[in-house]
């Protein structure tokens, strides 16, 4: 299942397009090396077919997930029982 492949390691997911991989690569950079983000990262996204508005959305979603995950970790929050069976 694609969701499981993405969760394990999106770089090995078979059904991703080059455009989707570029998006996920950028989200990882935002997550792990924010200070390293550069205009060249944005150009890679544009070259893959993303608009500037879509690139902003990608950055915002990645940043928001990082924010909420850090809050959850700080406060010891865990998903409810239904979470792990959603969409499967």
C-alpha cells in the first residue's frame, strides 16, 4: 500500500512521480535542514512543475506538521486508537 511505503521511506515508493518526489525531498529539507534551504531548492520544485503558490503550501504544511509533532512529543501526546487504522 502506498501509504505504508511513504511512511517507511518515500524514496522507495514505486508509484511516485518525479514531481511528487521533488515535493517530498523539499519537505524533508524543511524538516531536517531548514537553514540549508536555498533558491536552488525552489528552482528544483519549479522545474518539477510546482507553482510558487504550491511551493508555499508545501513549505507551510511541512512546517505545521513539524510544529505539531514537536508539541506532541513535548507533551507526550499519542494518537487515539482509530488513528492507525484510518485509510487502511
